[in-house]
C-alpha cells in the first residue's frame, strides 16, 4: 500500500499472473489502482492515546498468558506424599502422577499374599527413609515368578525409583515344606532404578526346587547405583539379582546396569 502525498490517495501495487494458453509461460503485468481517498491524519495527542491503549491491551494479554502458563505448571507440579500404613501407600501408588515422591514415614506391613503393583505409565519415587515395607508373598509355580513380588513393576512405560538411607523392602514368606517362588521386587516390564535402601528377600523353609530373589526381572531395565540387594533362604535357588529373558522372546528388551 502506497500513500501519495500530492493527491492524498492510497494506491496498491497489484501483481497479476495469468495465462490462457497452457504450456506457455504466464504474462506478468503490474497495474496501479486507486483504492480510496486518504483519511485525515489524526492529531498527535489522539495518536498517542491510541498507542497507549494498544500497549495497555498488549500488557493485559501478556499477563493473562503468563498466569495461564503458571497455572498449568502448578497443576502438573510434582507432589510429595507421606505413607505410614498399607492403605495409604497403596492409594498413593495408585493415584501418583509422574514426578511424585512417596515418603515412607513408618514401618508398613503389607497383608500376606498382597503386592504393591505399578501397572501404568508413571515415573514414581519411593523414598524409604529409615522405614521398612515388609510382607509375605510367593507363588507355587514357576510361571508365577513374574508376579510373586512384594513390589511388582509391570508396565513398559512405568519407572520406579527406590531411594532411602537405612530403609528396607523385605519379603519374608514362611514356605514351610512348600515349593515357593518369590522376590522382594519383581520387574516383569518397565524400569527399576535403585539408588538407596535395602531390598531383601528372606524365606523360611521351602524345598530344594524353590527359587528366591532379591530382584527378579524378566523384561525391562534394572539400574542399581546404590543401596543393597540381598536374598536368603534355607534351601533352593537363592539369588540377589536375577535378570532372566526367555529364549523364546528374543525381541523383549532386558538390561541390567550396576
């Protein structure tokens, strides 16, 4: 758009590209067209007021965007929850959002045969502190190894981070004369990261064919950068960390990092 000070009119440069004969280059013409008489120039003061109002409106819009962004960030901010009993721990795990931390503030006993299961896409930290999560869960067939853990991780997009000072996760079933398969933490899929605390599997009784593991993983990723992992049993296979991938499922990823 061009303003002509001599005749007080606006003109537009119109670029027309057209061709009525396919296969030939289009012709290029430039024409000038008067689009209207010039509008009177606003007084200096009025132009200043308009500019001021524009800046004020812009500031309001920017402020609204900043507030909306801060609200969205707060909505997804990481939270820290405390758990001092089984029901509170179970609920905290089930409702946690990625980035959340659950602090264990007192010794917790999980009901016999029950597990704390993480079976959805979430990145969660359990801070044991100096407390103990204990229970007694085991399976009676080899196929139950993948679920016979006090804590079970089973989603490919789940990450469990275990931290703590002297805190412990302890699975201690009394097998008696039963063939038993059990672990303190079982990873059937997902990522387990241990940087502190103690993961302990301890069973009384059992048979020569029992299998006891501190950590038992069949798929996913296990990273241990700190803490202690141990297992103890009167008899049978006893392993602190067992990383096992079936030879029939070669495509399943499974890694151990120490």
